């Protein structure tokens, strides 16, 4: 730190001279402009543009829409408008001028409507809108971190118009050409990392090149579609893009390396059931189905590549199942990683030829049940399935055991006109529909397997072989719904699997409303066998999801059955009827899903039967329709699913009609049964605000600091309370309030004295809010701020030749600091030079001391004002030398303003090379006489200088003291000024000698391997000791002992190796660099035997906490501390050796008895406990710098003391390592405590 500080000061001196040197060159002929060409660099890149000879860019003074007409009128006076943007207008003159003539024409434009004019540049001379570049008259400058931007700008005579970050500033030259020249002139100046002219460029809205063709996302009528016949998703992406959601594409593979998928793929998560590895890539060249589905769901968006998925930032996992789709593999694919994967997108199922009923096998159904029960940590996996493409073959989605399951979301397809696609199967199980192919020339544009010979590319007709333009079917509709489900979960992670389904269907859009199939069910929902509840509406679904209050627990009612044994007349549309009457189900139970189990096993052609269910509300579910292909299988306990009765009550008569629609076969209606799934507390959209906050204080109540504004806890009947927004203003209209966002019903604020108005808004998780009444309070606080520390750097310099001084200020205040100002009038500067705030307690100010000041100490006043208008003043100083350069500044790290103790280490820094000695002095503030500090090392000869230790004399009472260091030349002449530091001593503590020096280092076990109970060490131990850590005579050697007895036992102590192999550390002198000691150790050495020892003059003593840990971990690092007594040696034995301290480490307020509970007077098990104390014991706590922070005495006979982890004055001590010195009579032990807050 000392070395870095010295370097920093040197750099500042060099920088100042460099700035002056650079400033002297500022008017030289350096420019980026050569003729009509402008060339500049940004980093290593070079940019070139050509100045247009007949165009001018005008920056309106007030570029608002309301005065656009007036701006245009003024612009037309200067030329024809050829381009407009929000912040500028470009005009074209009838006359072309070159070089300085064009420059002067631009500079001559003076118009009250424009803040400035500028040249128009074209990148590489190419005249196109996208190549326009207009210099703004500003320069972007990145300064080195140690440079004061204000001082730098003042040195160059430029104005800072904006501060960005990391010491990057925008300087305004008020002229585009001057700005270009200035950037060139300073680009290589000292302290400038880079500089270049600020440029306005035309920006196009970022888009994916194939997105305009993706009509399913935004239908503008392309490909002859109906405008708006899409999923209404574009606006959703302003808030949600699927971030954090994970979609598994269960299909024939996923091209993880595809350019438009790879950023979203979770590589290593996938699986391939053919190759049995984590690479889900397609197995066969034409396996492009899964890659296309992945693109529909979550192709990366807004990246200028390809198209866009519905959830453009969602994660994708590829499960290549279909090349080896056995029952067990299907079950595994639908349950793999279901605690992490949220959505399983399935664009597959049984054959769509209508020949067979597609059975959902028990093992696959078990996987679905596990998913909805345990997936997503109990909220349930989302299983989306394509409804099927077999309409033309007489197939029905209810014949598909996967899409027909109540655990899945079955999706059908509509065209770009909103009509049912010719292939899309109908069914009572269809939840929603989604846009897909089927209209004229309206394939879905999505990703294809990379390369011209893979996937759909051969014969596809797509201009880019990495994308297909012919994807479609319900295979495309399903991943589109999966992507929208991802957006819904991003909006509300609490949605269950039933919530996702319910939100989708309740917010679906009624497409093709003229279709006569549409009907309303008994709960008022519009339903359609082909569309389900309509086309999924992403905007409405996501908005509702955000506000959705989850459904209550699922309830089921079953056992309602009938076995009529009725003959089904052949080829008779009237068929036979049977009924089941339900009663007694609670009136508040609402149906979500109905399962119908049906048997007519003696009918040889199952496809002949039309099966229709009618609810008590009159809602019809067509479960089966005439299917000429359906033969060779029978209705034997087939389970139909219907969502069409959603929201209805089950009580009443349910009727079933079965009709044989084709000759010549007959059969029997053997049996049927009903099972109802639903809830007594359906989910709903939360639109009610929380209760209204009631405020305290109120009615102009007078308050003081710390100011705590409190209000009543609010409750919310919907999704739950989210947060509060507290507003405070001195105007009851709240035109510009101070705002605080909090999750608590109280907030501490800092405002100034006077009358204030305030109000609180309570928000719930659905963004509903309530606002309290406006109330008021009056602040009257007279407590002024308190200084913590003030320092000026450098505090000394040889002469005042434009020296840059930085003042660092630390201050605290209950209300908060409003401003800090320096009175620099004695330096011919401002009498109210403003400091800048760094953080809550830190402020800084930099100024340049003018030339010609006399030698000596120069004081300047520093004033602080808090928000209550309370003010405090103090003085800081700088010292200007003559013939003798003072030796150093004092180390501020060791000198806080308030010292709770009697011992101070004075360590010099920034030592001058002319200094041969240092004299340390002190005096009580107000005394005229300086006293030399009594120490054998004062004055200290050097270099090097390591400082001295000051023990407070018995005659020195509490109060303020000044310390100074005086430089001594080789001639013996002593500096007459010195460097001052002011301290306050505030304690009534023991004057006995304390342990003050610490050695902190690291023991690293080079290599370890597991043993039975101990670990051996192979290779050795590395000991690291920081430089300047030891200032007393201490010998440190690494040794080991061979018995369990405590040292000193010379007969059992053995050195690890000869001293020459690892050196001996003599602590008389400090070290210029870190000491690193490598100790080779035989492989047979047990790790517990190795320790760190020091010699006290008669015995070797072990530092007990420097043992190498026996943990079985490779290259473990253990920290140790060696405590060195100032005088004498530790006693050979102590009756305090059995003292224990626990918990250690101590972590207040964590509620964990293993670590620590906050101190409570009523609870004897809290705080830091010292146990096994003997008789009268004194406990003193020191921080690692040797500062006494707490002192306690134990006078009873219980042998215990509890410490509340607070220091002198009652303030909580901060996190860190502390030394506890416990003494009783002449005995003393030292322990270490760690506190973590």
C-alpha cells in the first residue's frame, strides 16, 4: 500500500506536467480532417468517412413532436429536407462548397430553433441512409482512474457535458469541426486512455431477417393471410422473452450447433436414446422435425439471424426419442430432469391414419403422473402435445391416448385465415389451437438442420438451407404453445400445471367467429371441437398469468357408472341413449376435466360408432365420430377426455348417445362411467388492490432523527403483497417526490428540517395497488454532522507550483449530508468550493494550489451542511516546504480520529530520499509546547523507517492530541513544520503493556490424499509471511514433534529439515517483500505433527492455531496468526489455559445455534461466551491492528462471561478477526475470535 501510494503521487505529478505539455500543443495543426475526408480511431479500429459538400445536419433546440412543423419551416429556409430523425434534420443546399468554405457555411448558421449545425459524413463515401454519420460537437474521453475529470477539463479549457462511468466523460466543444480536431490532439495525451468524436448514426430497429415471413407470430397479411390472425405476441416481448424457462423438445433430435438455436441450448443436458449419450443431434439426414420444432418454440431472437421463436430467450434441451421410441424410453423422456425442465414439447403421437386407437401405456402414464405431481418442485410439468394431423383419414384427437390425457395440453392448428387446417383433428380434448400451415402458400418459417443436405432443405425451396419455409401441421402448433407457456411462467413462476392450462383456455381468442361450430358451454365459455377454446392469445395469456391466483387443490369425484347392455341398432343415426344422474356434489365444485370410460367390446368396427356426451347444462362433447378406417379393434374400457365442460357444475343428468353410423355390423353399449376433476376454488385473475396503508406520523406531528416513517401492515386477498412505495415531498401535489421502495411497513428516511407531506402505495404481485391518504409531519432536528476523518493528499510539497491537492472527507449524520464546501479563498480560489459525494459517508474535492505561496502550514476551512440545515466546520491543512523536505505522512490506516486505548503505532509513509532520520512528537491540542515521544527509537535513524510505538503517559488525560513527524537531514537539520495528525484519546483503560504485533500468513498443504483417520503430506508445506509484519526479535522455525505432549519437551521436538533449507526469520528488521518458505516433508509425516513454533528465549513455543488441518482436501489453505509480546515472554504455564470461547466464529442474528445468536440479556445462551475463567479475570479485545475495542471484567465465581460483540461506546464491532487477551493477576492467555456480520 505504501509503495502504491508513492507511485500514485508520482503519477499525479507527472500527469500534471503532461497535461500542461499537452495543453501547450492544443493549437498545433493536428486534425482527423484532411480535405473532405475524416479519419479517426476507436481503439485499434480505423473509421473513414467523407464530408458531404452540400448537406448540413441541424440539431433542434427542442425536438418535440408538438413543434415539429415549426422546426421543419425553419429548416427549409436553409435547404431542402432530405432526412429526418427525432433529434436532427438534414438539409441539402443547391450549392456545393468544399473545405473551409463549407466549414464556414455551417459555422455561420445562427438560428434560435437549433442548438447547433454540423457536417454530414458518409461512411466510406457511400451515400445511403444507413451510412450517415453526424459529429455532435462533443468528444468521448476515457481518462485514467486516478485523474480528476474536472481538473483535467479545466486544464484544457473544455466543458464536461456528461459524466458516464469508469471516468468516461463527454466534453462539449460546441463546434463539430473543433471537436474532431480536439479528439485527434488529445488521443495520445498522458492520462487519456482513448478519445474520439461523438457521432450520431442512423439506427434501424433490430430485427431477425426471417421474422417478417413468420406470419404465425405477426400476421400483416403476408402470404395472403388475414391481418392479425396470429398469436398476438409482439407486444409481450417488451416485457417477457422466456428468460430462465427451460423447454425440452422431445422429438427426432435437435441441432444444438444451429446458429439460431445454439445461444439458447443447454448443452450437455440433452439425451439421445439411440446413441445413448448427451448429444441429441438427429441420427438420420432427414430428421429435421425436432430442430424445426425447437425453432418455433425458442429460436434466439433479436440477434439479426434467421427468425424468432415464441420464447426467444428460453433455454432448449433436446431429447432425441423418436429414433428409438420404445415405451420405456418414452416414459424416461417425459420424466427426465422434471425438477428443472418446465415444459415438455411433444409434436408426435400414435399414427394419424385412423386405423387404431393410440393407447397410452401404463408406464408412460406413470411418467405423466410423476411429472404433474413432482415436476417443477411440485407445481407440475407442462406437457404440450400436438392434437394430430389425421382429419383427412377420419382420425380424431380423442383416439390419441397422449393428447387425450388430462395431464396434457392438446393443440390443434388453424390457417393464416383463422380457419381449421384441413389436416387438424377435432376432439373434445382440444384445449387451444395455434397458427400453422394449411392456408395457401403459408408454411411456417423456422430453423432446419444445418446444411443443404439435411433436414427439410432438399427440395424445400428455402433460400437459406439452414431454415425451412414449409414446416407446419399440429407439429408446429404445439411448440408455439410451448413457447408461450414459457412466457407465462416467466411472468408468474407460481403457476401450477393446471393454472397454465386454465389461463390458456380462459384467455384464448375466438377465431373465425362465423363458424357455426362455436357454442357456449354452461359456464359461458365459447368452445369448438376443432379449435378448443380458440387460438392461444399470448398477450392476454401472459398478462393474466401475471395476475393469476392459483386454483385450489384438485378434487375428483368418481364411481358414477352405468351398465345398460343396450343393443346398438345398425346404421341408425338415432342410436341408443343412457343416462347417469348426479347429485350431492358441493355446489361450489367446478369441473375442469371430465373422463369418460366406455365399453362396447362386441362391435367389430369401432369406427362405425358415434359417441356423444351431453352435460346437465346441455353442453355436447363429441367423443367419437364416424371413421371408415376404424376396424379390427374394439371399445374396451377406452378412456375419453373432455375439456368442454370447464367451469360447469356436475350435478344433474348426464346422457350418452351411441349411434352406429355405417352398415352392416351391430354391437352393444355395455358400460360407461364418469370421473370429474375440478376444484371448489378455481383460479382467477387478481384485480383487487391490497388494503390501504394507515400512516404514522400524521397531522403535522413533530419528529426528529433518526426519522422512521411507519404505516400499517397491508394484506392482499389475491396473489399476495409485493412491496410498498413511499413518497415524500415538500409539496402536497407530489410534483417531484423522493421515492423509497421497500418490502417493510417502515422506512428510515433522510430529509431536511421543515414541513413534509408523505403517502404510501401498497402493491400486490398482480400490480394492483392502493394509495394512502396524504399526511404530513414536521422535522425539527438540531443535531449537527460528525466528522470521521479529513485528509489532504499530498499534504506536503516543496513549492506551490500549480500543485493538485485531493481532499478526502468522511462524515456521518442522522439526516444525511446535503453539501460540503471548502473555503479556498486564501488560495485565490472559491470561498465555497463544492465537494463531490462518493458514497454515504465519503466525499472528495480536488483543487490546484496556485504558485507563489509562502512556505509553512496553510489551513483551510471545511464546512458541512446536513439536510436539516445543521452545519459543522473544521480545518484541514497543507504544508509547503523550504530547504528541508518533511519525512513522511502518518499512516492514516493506523490512526483513526478516535482512539479507544493507550497505545498507537505511528508508521511513516511517503518518505523522502533526503530524510536521514525522523523525530516523532506529540502535544495536547491547545498546548504550545511539543513533546518528544519517549522511545529508544525516537528519533529514528534510517532509512528504512518502520515507525515507533507510543504508549500514552499516565499524565496524558483524555482529549485531543496532535502528532507530528519531523524530517532530519544528514546534516542534522530538522524540518521546522512537519506533518500534523489530530487524534482524540477516549478511554480509561489499563496502561499495562499489550500484545500489539501480529504475523499473519498462510500455510498451504501442497498435496494430500485420503487416509483412514489422518492425512499424510507429500511434497511439503509452503509458509507465507507478509512483509513488514514483525517488529520485535522473534525467531520462527518450522518443526514437528513426535508425541502428543505439549511443548516445551526438547527431547520430542525435531526440526523438519536443516535451517538452511527454509531460513530463519529474524524479526529485528522488517522485510522489503513477502517471506515465502518452502519446507520439504517426508511422505511419512502425519499432518497433525507439523506446527509453527517461536523461541521465547528459553523454550520453543507452539502457535497452536497454526496446525495444518487434517481435512481430506487437496491443497487446503489454513490461516494462522502469531502473537508477539511487546515485553517479556509468556509465562511457562497458566491456569487460564482451559478458557474456551464459543461460538467461534460468531454470526449474530443468523438464528443458528452452531454459529451464534444475537445477544439477549434474558437468554444466557446468546452472545460470545467465555468459559472456565478463574477468579478475577480481565478480558480485553483488540483488532488486528492492535487497537483496543472492548474491555470487560469478570468478578463472580461462575467462571463465565457473555460479550455482546459491542465495543467501547456501545457500537457493534465490525466483521473481522479479533484477539482476546484474558488476564488474571500475572497470568495471561491469548485467544482468537472471528465475527461475521
